[in-house]
């Protein structure tokens, strides 16, 4: 079956047998799904809060989650039936001050807050860590596949 790839700072909704897929590092993927209607949406969120002058709705947790909800409802989703999946939010870069939350942690917390505001329960989480993930969500079955990305580095060659 066809897969819809959702790029950074974008969102998409499917109402058929297609899957949704994205690759996440410190970004957070929020999936909303109405299991009875077989409607799902994925937002690839980069930052916790919207900048004043930026019109990119899907880029920010505080604007992406309500916008994704609106798209699902417009396609026939039922808010009372929606379930959320939250994936990503890795700490991809070393931080000098460990008291400060990484952008990944901030994204996760902002997404949780936005989901709580629209009263959609989180039924699955795969968050944090220090490596990225590839996420594929099967709209037909409601199954999520999360693959952890491992870094490979080579420091010279041996003869």
C-alpha cells in the first residue's frame, strides 16, 4: 500500500489504506487517529511555540496540534474517539548545561500540553533518548512501527 511521507514542519491526513511516515530527531511526531472512522493524521513538529512572524502552522506544537485536529474533524473524525501517539523528542546534540531541557524535551512537553488542551489521550509514546527514529503509522490497522536510527562513524581506514 502507498505511504505518505510527512516532512519536517508539515502535516497530512489520510482516510484510506495509506500509511503515514516520517523521520524524527529532536522533532516530535504527533499522530491523531480515529480508529472507528479510519482517519489518521501526522504532524512533524520542530519547535514548542510559534514565533510571531512565522506562518508555518505545522512547525510548532502549539499550532500544529489544533490544526491537525481541525483537519481530522473536517474529514469526518470524531474528537471524542481520537487517540494520540507521541514519538521523537531525542536529544540529538550534546548540551553544555544539563539543567536546561533540550529542544527535544521542550517539544515533547509542548505536544503533551497541546494534546491535553484538546482532551485527546496519549495511548502510545516512544520519546527521548539520543538517537533519531523512523516512524510508520498504518491507518488501516492502527499499528505503529518505530525504528531507532543508529549512527555509524568511521575514523580512518586500515590497509
